């Protein structure tokens, strides 16, 4: 549009003679409406948008390879053809981009002086006729400064923080007495071995050194931890929990895990290198 304004006062120039490159470009352009429509009909929106971008690339390549800003010095008639072909591609983009960028499509149609084009018009190599007066070209997209990007990122971070704060913790369980609590025996320990329990997604079989003994504990943490990566992990373990069988394996205790609002688990463990068997009070 800018070159048409510069060289021909915004008047769409006529085609003088189509060379092979121009013919091939126009033939390729005719295929895009069908490709995009087919993708949209199949709800493949990303694929449809990709085809729209390919059409834009086709036009950009044709204009770049043709170099009208150089050719104008020696062959004005050829430049008329180059710009006419380029404008037809732009006009097709103005129609085909409407499902994806409706406001931008409308803005582009206004610059081209197009009157309510419809999808059926796409693929036409004479969407805008020679002699048609274009409106003054404008920027389709405003430049986004780094400060604006940083401000938007900060807003997103602030919103994320607010959302996290808004998530309330689970309510406390029913009250127990101090004597009830004193019955629990929680010790520090170390995972010596870990393996997945066959035919389960959630269970790991752990061998833990409790400082008192070495025992087997079955824990539902397999979705969050790989067995080989937790060997040597410090844990807190309830050692006086009555044993129970899980998938045929007797579990002798329970390791303590913290769970966030999203259900993610992490180990409750001493932050310093405490001796296995140290009491948690």
C-alpha cells in the first residue's frame, strides 16, 4: 500500500504483463481459501491460521524477490504489475483473516477501500480493480514497548499472587487431646530403597531406616516422585501406626507429606542432617 501511494498516488495500477513468477504467485494464492476453509470446517484452527500466515509469506516473498523499489528506476510498467499482484494478495488477506483478526481485517479492508467483501470473493485475482483509489495506509499493529510488556507481565504476576492467596487452606480436623497427640511417635528417617508397586500408578514400596529399625512403608507418591530419585531422601515417619496390607505388602508406618491446593505433594523432612530416629515433637 505504501509503495502504491508513493509511486502511483494510491491508485491501483493495471497489470501490464504477467511474467512466470507473477502467474505462479497468483495461482498459488487461489488455493488458500479452500485450504483455510477446509481446516476451519474440521475445527483445526491452528492449521487454518498457519495457512493464512503462509499466504502472507507468499505475498512477502513475491514483493521482496521482485524488488519494485529498484525496478521503478528502469521499468515502471513492470512495477505496475508487481504492485497489482501484491495488492490482490493483500486484498485476499483482508477477507481471509476476518475469522482470526476481525478488527484488523476491517481496518485493512478500509485502507483498501473494499466494500463489505465476503468469503466467496477470496481467491479472486481482481478483488480490487485497476484505477481504484486506495485510502491512506496506516500501521495495522502498534509497536509494543518493553515497558508495556513488563507492566503486563507484572499484572499477571500480581493476579497470580492474589489468586494463590485467595485459595484457602482445608479446614482443621476435629479436635484431639494432648494425650492423643502424645500417643503418636514420629521419627526422622532415610529412604534406603524405593520401587514401584506392580500394577499400580500411585504406590511406591519404600525401605526406610527409622533409626530404630529398617522397615517397609507403602506410600502413594508414585505420581510425584521417581523411585531412583528419592534414595537418600530424609523423611518424617509415623512409626507406631498399626501395620496394614496394601496390594499384598505390609506397610509398617506412614511418611509425612505436605499437599498444596493443587494436590502436589512434597516431603515433610528436617532441614538439617538429623540422625535417623530423632523424635519429632
